[in-house]
C-alpha cells in the first residue's frame, strides 16, 4: 500500500496489486498455452494436455481470485469520513466511519515460528475510540513483512494532528 494523496483535507492510501495480478495472468497463459499445445499434438498427449491446461489454469485463476484485491482508504476532513473500499473478483465493498471517531493508527504484529526461525508480520490498523464502530479496524486483512505497515501508520498519524489544530483555531 502507498499514499496516493496527502493534502490538508484528504489522505488517500491505496493498494492495487498490479505485479501479482500480471504475474498470475502470465502463469495462467503459460499453463493453458502449453496444455493446448500438448493437446494439439494429438495421440496420447491430448488428455494430458487438456488436464495440464485445466489444472494449471484453474490453479492460476484460483490464486488470482484469492490474492488480487484492491484496497483504498480515504480519510476526508470535509465530509468527516473514513471510507475503506475493497474490490476483488467476487465483488466490491465499502465501509464508512466518522473521522472524528478516529484516535490514531497503529501497527498490529503477529509472530510466526517455522523451522527454528521466528518472523514478525505486520498490518496497519485504525483505532476508533468512540461511536458505533469503536474498536480496531485493519486497513488490510493480510499481515506482511517489512516496513510498509509502519509507513502507512506514520502517514495517518502525521496527517491527523492537522485536524486538531484546525478545529482548535476555529473555536478560538
């Protein structure tokens, strides 16, 4: 995920997984192409080629459906809203919260152990202190390694104080 807009009135975070999507389309095309080529050769290769194309292509399509998801988070001062949009092959969903209920963002961390090694995975979470949506709201569902989650949390937390300054100056 990355920051696509950072103005005093609006902060937009978005993730469009182009690399994964294009890689999976290439994977599907290779398996289907090779399978069809094998089937076109005739003889005993027809059934194996069809199986190769259907199984390999099906695995690629399944992976595409699971892993390719677009996420966009819009924090908008003018409308006092947080909009979280998620889009996948299966559909489109939108969740809205009031920006005034947002306290801060933080990094949620999980630790996994595998073969005597420990790895930490992270995801950014919005913390809403009040309202009907009070609680922890993950920006993305998956945990990832690296510093991307911290960069998003820093962007949100650095953007939020301007709201407090603006509202303090308006009430004076």
